[in-house]
């Protein structure tokens, strides 16, 4: 299993505020994020959704409840509407789904009126994509990371904004995970200049992490 999925996601939990929260963690892996929220007293209940069997076993030791199903299971989506969560976490999940638009729209209905959804998605507009397509002439399917071969869908910032909007939500806060190291042109100072001036951010954003609220 990709080790990135079993570490504490500080970039995600930093966007969670409040106490006594009811949280749904989709793709919860071993439940480490939920455990942290419970241990800190921020959450009183964390329900995880996970399909990886070994992760399910470990997650059951860390969080309140684990549902061993795909989030695209329609019966599960409908049942979650009666829960009313303060937060739903979708960390590196939507890009693996056949229909992330439908899933996000349905999960929005599982929130309290003040509830929020936190999402992280890789950015296919990263300059590394251009390097592979233009100079190498192929799409770089890889075992993990930005070009994980298990990804079903690909997103740029505009795609993300459309995804959120069609779910009747809006982005309240957006952060970027930047990666400048992919640029290895003949002028090594260029990425440093871009970083210093904040230019072409979308091309150097490796991942977007953002918090959504109801419109």
C-alpha cells in the first residue's frame, strides 16, 4: 500500500476547526487522521470508509466505526444522508472514482447545514505533465503520486471549481502543495524566480487541499 496514505495528513487536519465534531473520513486508510482528531478532543465520533482489508483491520482499532465498502456504493451514499456530519474528509479519493461528481453531490446532502468537506486532489496542470507530453511524447503512468495509474479522473484548478460548484458548494479556503523541483531546464534560477515572485502558481502546484461549504 502507498505509504503516503498511512501518514498523518497535517495539511488536511489543519483545515478542521471546532470540538465535539462528527466526522466522516472517506478512504480513511488505517484511521490515523481520525485517531488524532479523537485524541485531541476535536471529534467525538469518526466514521471511516475503506476498501483495503488490512487498513480496515487497523482502522477499527483507531476510530469509532469503519465501513468496508466503496464510497460509490449507492446504498451506502443513501444511508449516509441520515448521519449529518460536521466534516467529511476526501483525502486523495475523488481522483480514484468513476463518478466523483455524483459522489460529492450526494455527500453534500450528508452534511449539517454548517458542515464542511475537505478535499485533496493532485493537479494534472503541473509543469511535469507538460514535460512528459511535449518532450517525452507519453503520459507518465506510475505506481503512485501525481500520475498514479489507478487514477480514473484528472483535475486542474478550474475542473476542481466546477466539481465543487455542481455539488452546490463553494471553496472556502484553498491551499497548495508546491513542487518546483520538476523544472530542470537550462536556467536553474527560473524556478527560484517563479517561487520568489509567486508566478505561474498553477503550473508548480502539485496538489490542492481545500475546504468547501454549502452555498
